[in-house]
C-alpha cells in the first residue's frame, strides 16, 4: 500500500467512512452489535439518521466525531426540533375558573 492510500481523507463522507471501516477489517453491522445497537444503526448513521450509530463508528475507528462527520449532519436530534404547539395558543375549552370579572358570572 502506498502512503497515498494510507492517508486519511481531508474531508470524510459516507463512502470514505465505509471504506475505512472495511479497510480495518470491521463491518458496520459488527460495530453496531458491539455497541449494543440495532444492526442497521451504523448504516443509518452514514445517512445522518442515527446519532448513536455515528458515535459507535467514531469510537470504533478511534477518530473524533467532529472530524469524521460533517458539522451539519447531526445538528439536532429529532426530539429537539421545535414544533409549535397549536393547543397552547388556543383558549382552553374548559369551564372558567369561577372568578368574577373574566366575563362569566360567578356561581
């Protein structure tokens, strides 16, 4: 192998990551199993769809996560996406609190 083939890419992408995994005699499914994840986790990670799988790949290759994966690939998890709550802006349909002065007669 020449020095050119052994040098890591200047910018990693899913193809170069997968090539590096196989070059080291590992498999994406094996990395996922070793990390206690579903076998598809690392394959999904290469598409930006599984952060835990991406963490497992970075750990297995001993390459820092920020070096291996593009910065915009895993910006936020799905659960952290802000979703407007349509119910929060609507007035409650429950009966009033019974306090006089809010447009209803106190009973």
